[in-house]
């Protein structure tokens, strides 16, 4: 697929969108990045061929730029808000876009998504209707989870063990909801998994199932991820018990192209769906799947953006049975302003490491209100392993480097790196 010289407009200039710029340049595209931040606050702009200081919500101005500069395609990723701007803009200028508003209505609203799942026989946690004027909440069975119906990245999600905690947390949760709506559901305990799908001309491709390893860092707040392991130990269970139902569900939304993920939990041996997204994820699964099975969803989405189709030919609709391990080690930080970072270069020297993605630099601040959300993630380390022996060796080496060499020093002189150790097996 010849993309050389075509112009691609990327919505969002954050550290994650930098990955889109890098992949676009590999394909020979001219990358233009836009958001309202100055270039020094936009890592993706610093790598782009051209950048704009236009808000992603200003579709009128961006449409004018597209028409005047012969832009071939528009793309975004990693953010629900940006995806809505992407759809509005592409509709306006009649460029290819993979997500429509009906699909987002179901895949980016937790309540509607769960209703859709139940329609196709997919299990979800028991849901409770909350009337905030009724202080008794007689139907609730604690503990419960409260979260915005349209939240992302763990923002506003809280585990409540009693009515007092529920009343206290609702205001906070609502502050993270664009629609001012909450959902309350049964708190299930079990192993977490994340499922990844790629859509190519209405072909529903199960690209991966990963174990999502989490750790309880803060009381009453949801556990935070410390690692992902591909393939999941529940891959076969998922394929045989849920996959066909999910395929039917996606087909009901008439999805032609795109990429989706689903977060689920395995409770008493059965898989329960929690929420979904119709976009790329910060897990960076596309880097691992490219290395192991030769499929890069980010590249496919870029190809679609500028041509209206993906340069992908996959005969098998299930590629989740990976022949070797793919791993994401996730390192967290406490709130604070970063003064100095030490020791990360030692991780990149490990031969099996594919990439080390640093979310924050010196001078950046991790805010107190981000506690308990994915905005606490400081570092993502991606690597592959041929077998269990190599997996243990590499993860052990990474844990040792993080423990002994890596430091994130705040302005107060404290090491704000949260000491977590991921054990994949």
C-alpha cells in the first residue's frame, strides 16, 4: 500500500499520540498534529512534520485546514473525548472514519454496553439503580462499584463498602462524567482480562486476550494495573464460551472497520464483561501483536484513515493463541512534581525489551486528583519471551532494575516511584 507523502492529521499531541506519529512516519506519511497545547507541552508535536495550535474540538477551523492543505486522512487514539471530535470532523469533511455515533453510543457508555451484552447472553455484574434522594438504598448488596457511565482510565471509579461511603463518593464520581450519570454495580472479585478485536471489512478478528495483573494501592479505590500478560491463561475459555456471542454483538452494530477492547473479570470460572472502548489503548498491545503474530492494529487504522481500507489479509479470525509471551510491565508513581529521573536506560539494554514508554518527564506533575486512575502510570515496559523460563528471567531482571536503579525524584527530594513487583507466572 503506497502512502508516501500523503498528509495525516493526528488529533491530540500527548505522549500516547506520539506513537501514531512514529508509525505514520514509518509508512512515509506527512504527520500533522493538532491540539490547543504549546509544542513544549505536546510530545507528539515535537516529532511531527507540522503542528497546529487548534483545539481538537474546533472542527470548523480544522476542516478549513484539511481542505486548504489536501489532507488525506484523520486519526486519533487512546481517548474517548478525542474520538468524538474525530467522528465530528471526519463527517464534516467526508474523510474515512471507522466509528459512527451509534456505535459509540453503545461502546463508550458503560450502562448501554452492559444492556447490549445481556441481549446477546453475555454475563455482566448485577446492576443497581440509585435514587440519590433515597438514603436507604435498600436493594444494594455491598460492596458495590460506582463509576461514571462515560468515564475512562479509572477516573471516578470507587469501591463502596457501605451507604456512608456511597454517599461520599457519588459527587466525586459525577465530576468525571460528561453526561452527569453514574452506574452502580456488584463488585466482583476474580482475575481480570482484557480482550482485543480488530475489524477489517466486517471481518471480526480476535487479536489477543491478556491477563490484566492489578494491585490494590489505595483503600476504597480500584486496583491499578501493574502488568499485562499475553496470551491469557483464559484464552481458550474465552474463545469457547464468549467469542461467538461477542462476534454477533459487534455484527449487530454493523462495524466495518476499527479496533475495540473489552475489560472483563473471571468470577467463579465465568467471564463477566465490565466495559469496552472503540479505540486504541495505552496497553500498546499493537507493538506486541506485531512482534508475535504480525498484526499491528495501529498501522491498520492509519492505512484506513488515508485510503478507506486496511492493507491487511487475515484468513484466521482468531489470532489470540500466541506462540510466545508478550508482556507489559506497568510502573506507577505517587503524586508530585518530577525533578529527576534515574536508571531507565538500564531497562532498554535488555535484549527482549521492545520498547520503554515514559509518560512523564522532568518538570511534569502527577496531580493528587489523579490518584487511583491510569494517570498515575509513569512507565510501560514491553517485552517478549519465548517460554516460561525466559519470561521469569526477563521479568525478574526488570523487577530488580526497578527496585535498585530506577528512581523518580520529586521536588521535595522523595522517590515517588511506587514499588510494585509483577509476577507473571
